[in-house]
């Protein structure tokens, strides 16, 4: 969705001899490249979220493994 910008300006030049007024309108147009880049950025974000989930699962499994090892060692030492 384009986000238009409207501007109005006023200035005086040559020691107040000239008065200038300006009006501007800017409407950015989403080009094909912008849409492609946006899609690629979303794909990268999804990939990163998947990787986060994978690392979290691995850390959970490793933590459970080492906790079990510690409990086992504690029982053997008693």
C-alpha cells in the first residue's frame, strides 16, 4: 500500500523581493524488485525461526541428557 507524502513550503529570496510557495506530492510505488526483496526477507525470517526451534529442541534434549547423567552419577556415589 503506497504511503503518500504531501509537502507545502514558503520562502523569501533576494531580501524579501521574491516570495516563493511550493507544493509537493510524493507517492512511492512498490516495484517488482521491492516485492521480491520483501518475499525473500520473509523467507529468511521463517528460516531463522525454524533454526531457533531446532536449536531450542537440541538444547532441551542435551540438558535432559546431562541432567539424567548427573542424577545417575549421584545415585552411584551414594
